């Protein structure tokens, strides 16, 4: 099995919103803001092939589905569908994708499912052969969002996914589509039922899998958020997220599971470390993956 990091459309979002209650004097050392206080963010997907005999795309980024006014409002940099270009550069077409795994349905993680915006055209899905794997609890949130996060969802998307007849809603640790090759962890601090996909590693110690890669989604958007107290203003429950993140990182450190970041502009993959004071950090940071073997 090989892994590719697949860049989608990039964003510029308010740094204060991305770092919650951390002061600008602190977070500006990690991400330099522009004149409008915005920082650069990636929307990076992970491609694995063959995984359980399939070509699997973990998330799709924000895509190019927004009309120009909303694209400017949400800081989407490019007007073309960058994810499709990045897939082509890796040797894949949308038709080649057998499975799309979605941690959640916020537009900056699922918008890339949709074809680019065209005036007067209705939204359409881009991956004609894919099975879509989504956590059931989060899917139910997307159907009836709270006022706190309603604007984060694409109203037409659930019906489009259901209309394919290839939507699998997952309740537990594994899906029917991917079997035991991908293990799911869940978090509620950012959004209810956030689903974190771990590509299971090749080693087994005392009955537990070791190695592997986990897609951190918005539990840990990038390296600065590995520091446990750092959360986003977009998180629905910062205290819960901190507790979830602490347990999540301790588990990945113990089992040597590497972290894959979607929003970090400079880093796709890193190993979890912990210093003598107990503070989590990263090491062996990798900017991009190009047909990288899982165990490499």
C-alpha cells in the first residue's frame, strides 16, 4: 500500500478564530497573519491504494463549489478545483476513487466532493464510483444542525450522498467497506460524532496494532494544535476537546501511530513525541507524501 498527500484548495481564515483563546502574541509565532489577521491553511486529503483492495480518499477539502461571493468570504484562494488537479498529478482521476471517507461534513472537508461552481447549475458529485463512508452520529447532526454550526454544512449534500445508493453510515470501530484495515475513533469536542480514521499499522504488540497513520481532521488541524490547550473558536466544546485530544495523543504515542494533518500548510505527516514535562509535540515532520509505503 502507498500513501499520497493530496492538496485541495487552500484557505485564509482569521487567526484568532483558528486559535481560540490563545493570544495573537502567541499564535503569530506559529502562523504569520496577513494585514487582515488571516493565516494560511491547507485543505489536504490522504490517498491510500490499494487499501483493502481499493483506492481510498480520506476527505476532499473545500473544493471550488462556492459562488464567487462566498469564495471570497471564506477565504478560498483558488477558483479551480485543486483537488482534481492534485489527483491527476498523482496519477488518479475521480473515477478511480473507490471509497471516500469523511471525518465530518463541514464544507472545508466535504466541499471537494462537488463539481466546481457554475452559474445556474445545481450541485453535483464528482466521484461516480465511490462508496461514501460517514459516521452516523455526525450525519444526523448534518441533517439537523444546530444554529451554532448550521453555516458549516452544505444543505444539498446529504441528499446527494443518499441518492448514490453508496452511502455507508458507521456506528463502531470498523466499516463494512474497509473491514479491519481502517479503525475509527470518535470525538465530540469540535462537532458531534467527528470520525477519525486510522489506517491500521503492520505491527501487533500484545494484541494491539502499532504503526499506521491517523487522519486527525479538526481534532488536531496541524502541528500547533498538538499542544493540548490550543483549540479553535470553531470548536463546540473546547474543554471536552482538550480531554479527547490528550487521550488521543497518548494512545497514538504509545502505539507509534503517525499523525496526518489536513490544515497545516507545511506539514502532512508527523510522529507524536512527549517531553519530560509531559507536553506533546511532533518529530520527523514530512511536508508531502508521494507514493510512500505505509511502514516507511
